[in-house]
C-alpha cells in the first residue's frame, strides 16, 4: 500500500482502485465498501496486520517489508 501526506492528513491508495485516495481514518470503511464493488479482484490480508490488503503477486514482498512484521 502506498501513502502520501497531504495537508489534511495521511492519504492511502486503495488496493482495489489506485485512483482512490482515502484519508487514513476512513480507510477500513472504504476497503470494505470497495471490495464489495470489485468481487473479481483477488486481495489477501497481511499476516501481521489485517488492515493491509495486498495483491497476490506482491504478498511475499509485503510480508518481508511489512512494518508490523516482528522479524524485521
């Protein structure tokens, strides 16, 4: 998941639609709603943080680099 800081706070990119930029405190609600609109997309929850949603092809890299991974 990529993020960038804007004046209003931290915005995160939606894993279902990269054009969606969502403020961090609304992200969980957005992910739930957006996942219902994109049932064809395969997204995996992070092993270390359930709020991280990752595309299968990026899953291993994410696990190695996840800030919530206790081994890193």
